[in-house]
C-alpha cells in the first residue's frame, strides 16, 4: 500500500475520482486491524486505490486537521470527486499526544 503525506492526500482528494485514505500515526510501532485489513484488500482488490496517509502530530496544522476532520487515528475515509461519501474511524492505537494535539487545535 502506498504511503503519502497529508499535503499529498489533499491533492489526491481533489484530483482522483475515487480514493480510500487510511490516516495513521507516523512511525507507529503498532499495526492496527484496520491497517492490516486495508493492506489485504489493496493487495487483492484494485477497484479503488487505498492509500496510507501518515499523520505527524508534531507538524499537524490547525488548517490541515480541520480540512480532513481528523479526530482519531487510525481513520478510514472514502472520497469520491472531492467529497466524503463514507467515513469510519477507530482510535485504538492513537497515543495521548495525538489527542492532546487535536484538542489544542479544536479548543
């Protein structure tokens, strides 16, 4: 599965007709079930591109967090022609610094 930055993710949302983005914590040592499932699907089914987007809480801007609506990691979102059609999320592997960063952005 291809791994890209947040900036590249915004380009994909705007330019690709359909894409599934899996937002994950950068340098996470834990592979979530969601990530494992996405890798298996991407390996065996190429109907829609699945791309991993690494989120670095140290460099996450307020604008970027609001634009992607980031609440928890990992998070899976399906985009079609620039709009979100489906969003699901789980926060089982997100460490506290991610929550602290996101809280500081939204408060």
